[in-house]
């Protein structure tokens, strides 16, 4: 074994904590990735609602406000809190921003050919319009399902 010492020092340039704010591309990228925090909030909020709904005693023949107290607290006190309403509104904006940026990225990330005999790609605009149509259709179905239960 050789015991030759290496006296070379690697160059480690200084990196500021706000390096991503100087380039608009990186800023948009970090903002898009930051929308995961809003998605996490919404997911935890929905899990709390499901958990509190499952805690309700709905097996009795007569439903009372006492048997549904946990879920009623969730709907009235938790979701009715102005801070939670603002967070939900911000989360809606973040999710829409995420969807718009994802739909713009999708035609570049996934190459869909016209058919198996050519190398022509489906136009980017067609892919984006299809994604927006699917999102609108899913929104309409969810809204119909939500208002049908009222």
C-alpha cells in the first residue's frame, strides 16, 4: 500500500441559501415543488375528516347530533375557521398552479406518436387541451357527486 498524501483541495464554490431566487426558471421550479406542502395540508385535512367521520356512532336507529359530534365539529368548527378557509384557498391556488405547470410540461416529458408507423408526434396543444378537458370533466363529476348528496 502506498501512503502518498494528496494535497489537492477540491474547489467548493460558496452557495447562498437564496440561489434559486436569482433565476426565474429556478424560482418557478422551486415554487412548483413547494406546492407539495399545500397538497400535504389538504391530504391531512381530508384524513382528519375521514377519521372523525369514522368515529361517529351511526349504527343507532335514530341519528342525533351527539352521535355525529366529531364530524360536526370538523365541519362547523374546523372547516369554518377563517384561517383554515384561507389555507384552503391558498391550497386551491397552489394546486391550480401545479396543474398548469404540469400540463405545460407533459407534452415535453411524454412522447406520444401519431401511430406506430411514423415518428410524427401528437401536437403539444392537443395533449394540453386533452389534459385540461379531463381535469374539467373530473371537476364536473366531483361537483355533481358533492351536490347530489346535499
